[in-house]
C-alpha cells in the first residue's frame, strides 16, 4: 500500500519530537492534526522498522476533553494506518465512563478522556480501586502523551492541573498539545511555561515546514471560501430560510432555543421536501447516536457528491467537536470567537467548497427584566458578574470585532481566523496564564497531597469541578453488581 504524502506541518511535528522537543500544534480544523500526532508513535512501533525504545515510548495515551471524541477515535486510528501505508495493527483501547475498556492502561494506544488521564496521574483513577491507584501513573510517565482540543480544557481546574503535570514530566515524557483556536499570546506563554516548541513557528522562513506560510498552503485550505456576516437580531426560522443552502447548519447556545427554532422550521416547512433534524445533549444516548449516524452520512459528503434533498440541522454546542461534517450555510448565535470558529469548521470544510456563516446576537425579549440586553447564556448570566466575567468579556469582544468590518464580508482564511482569535481572546488568555502562574505552588501542593493520600474527594477541584453534584445510582439489585460494590466511582 502506498504511503500518503504528508503535509509540511506533520513532518515538522515528527522532526521536533524526534529531536527531543515537546510540541504545541495549532492547525486549522480538518487539516490532519490527529495524523500529525499519531504518525511519530505509529512509526516508532512499526515492526518492520521499529524505533529503539529509549528513543520513543512504546505506549501512547491520547487525551480529549469529551467522551464523544474518545469514542470515535478507533475509526480515526484505522484511517491513519491506511494513510501511512501500514498493515500492522497494534492493541488499542478506549477508556471513558461510557466505554471503560482499559482501566489499567494496558493497551499500546489508549484513547481516553482527560478526566481519566489526570485522575490516573493523581493516583485516584476512576476505574480502579484505591489499592491499585498507583498503577496508571507509571503508564502515563512512560508514555507519549497527546492532548487534543486543548482549548476546551477548563481554565480553573483541568487546564492548570494538566500544565502542572506536564511541567513535572517535560524532561522525561514526550507530549504534544493540539488546538485550532488559541491566541498567539497563549501559544507563546504555553511554550515558555512548558519548554515546548510551537508549530507553526512565527519566526520560521516561508519554505520551512513549520512556517505559517506552509500552513496556509495546505490543500484543505485551497480553493475554499468561508464568508462571515453579523446580524443584530435573533436567530429565527425566517432568517434561516432567507439564507438556506442544500445543507444548512443552525447552532443555538441553549437547548430551549434549539428546540424552539426546530419547531418554527418544522411549521414553516410543512409540506416541503426539506428535512429538519434536531440534535442536542438531552437525547438518550442510543437516540443521539442514531441521529449522529444519519448526520454523518448526510452532512459528511462533499458539496459535489451530495445529491439528497435539502436538509437543515438544528443543534447546540454538541456539533462543535467530534463531527466531521460540512454545510453550505451556517447560522449561529453569538459565542466567544474561538467557539464560533469551531462551529465554522463545520461549514465549507472541504477543499473547493464555498460557505456562508451568519452570526446572530440574541437579546432578552420584552417582558424580561433584562429586556433588550444581549443574551449570552450559557457563557454569561446576569447576576453572575464575578464567576462568569470571562464569558461576558469574550462575548462583548467577539461582537465588537464582528461589527468592525474587518472579519465580515470577506473570506475568513486561517490567518484571518488567527487575527480574530488574537483580537478577542488575548486579554483573557493573559489573565488565565497569570492566574496559573500565581497559583502554581498551591496547585502542586494540592496535587501532591492527592497523590499521597489517594483521596478521591480532592479530584473534582483538580480535574473537572461540576459544582455541588450528587450522583444517585438506581439499580434493581446492587448487591449483585460486583463492579458497583467494588468501585462505584467507575461510573
């Protein structure tokens, strides 16, 4: 089988890792970040030409912030093998709450949620008993670590803990952090903090594999156009039908608004052959997976190959990551710039496609105590000025940037996306990194106490603080469920 030609940035990643550098990679959505991360590892374990164990680890732990991402990576791995022209498969596993296939991290390639990775490093693994708590920490230390969709790591818990862990491991454990949407300031600060190299390198020459010019020249970025428009109005069925493509994606910030828009569209299109689908997080898992399967089939085809009827998908944030889909038109409610760009990655995603992105500013309706004010839920709620200040700053700055005219009415390429991110996110990113630096000693102290005591009660503050949450298990005969008896935190 012939090996697929690699993109320059993918070669740059492999070269940096082979030279002993850790990497922070920023690349456009759909450009091949997963292959860039897996290629060095898969080549290292290739039985035909293996890399000596002392030069690169024989185990890879690929961490993502959401279960849905981990669950889909088996297919991604097999695609990577095909692209690399490799026939030999290695033992792989998925370790999430939904698919706890490998609680001891025994496979060669493990796709896990970041919660599983951090809890294992802290000696409080969710899938093991306290007696076995230190097993997975050894696996992490001796592995090649990949962190994907890094921009989704919570800035108050998951992000600082991950950075503290990598500060501990940076001289012994190779790692790569990947994102499509970080400000240049955040990339520089992370590189300094972790002693890593950034790809693309702002100082590299145009012909260098690691340069931004090479990133802009990627085939997925060629002959493609995505134009943004801003509307100081609510996202309604009328607005959607006024700008409708053969496949149209609508993203609402709350489930309630998505449900309302879906009903509006169904009524407006009664008797029409246009299909309307609703997707959000409250569907039962089985129903949601069935919907996603249909969505991948309908919205996964390129513009040229799609021959089905008009289709409108109304969704929430669930489409921002994990769905390799495209559309001709995207309608989205205002959100922080990085979030909008994640959504825009589902419009004109393929080479040669053209797409329009319409951004709407929702406002509180008449009769509401905040009538006429911008409705930024769930990123900011009135009365939560202190705890949600970052969300308000980002939404305000995003709307101001869109109103400036610099980012609308023209093709939003990777370079313009970066300017959009820089303008909106730089001040908040600086605040986040300053906070991480100020609190480093306390974070390390809390992590070490957790590791020494294997205290599961400390984990939420260090990994994912969901507030004052209590879980209740309803089981017809819990005494007959060994796993529930032995370690209920497994669930």
